C-alpha cells in the first residue's frame, strides 16, 4: 500500500459537503459585519447616553476645582486653568468615541475577506465524475 496522494483519484476532489461556511474566516467576517451593523444601529443612542455621563463627570470635576480654588486662594494657576477647560460633552463630541471600534471592525472584516479569497484561490477545483472518466 502506497500512501502517495496520486494513488487515490479522490484526493484531488474537494469535499462537496464543505462549503464556505466551514471556513473560520467566514465566521470572522460574519460576526465582524454584524458587530459593525450593531454599532451603527446603537451609535446615536450611545452618543446621547455617553454625553450625559461625561457631562455629569465634567460638572463634578468643575465643582471640585471651584471648591479647591475657594479653599486655596494662593494657587492662582488653578483659576487660570478654569477658563481653558474643555466644553461640556455633546452626543457628537464625547471623550470616548465609537469610531476606533468601527475602524477595528472594518479592518477585521477586510482581512477576513482577504483570507477567504486566498483560501478559495488555493483550494483545488472540484472535479466532476465526467472529467475523471475521460
């Protein structure tokens, strides 16, 4: 018995049962695109919620700074910094944006597409019974 791949004519035939869904890259692509769609759907609601959370944080921070400025009048540098603060957060301008996550998901999806195409190009073509009998 020889274990050479050329001895078995079935070795060149790809399993017709295995489709693109058997590839892990297909699932990486599917889940990254679904995550991107969810991110786009949730984005406006997240922006409003995150802006509210950040406004509360900024208000607390400014109250503490004002109390410290009143309790320590010799620190004049703190009073000068009060005017140069970041404006309150708005839904479109938050400290924690979603765009880095969206970029990461797009990069992952593009890489998965590349790997799927690479796997599809490197796999041998499916031979039919008519081709092997002639």
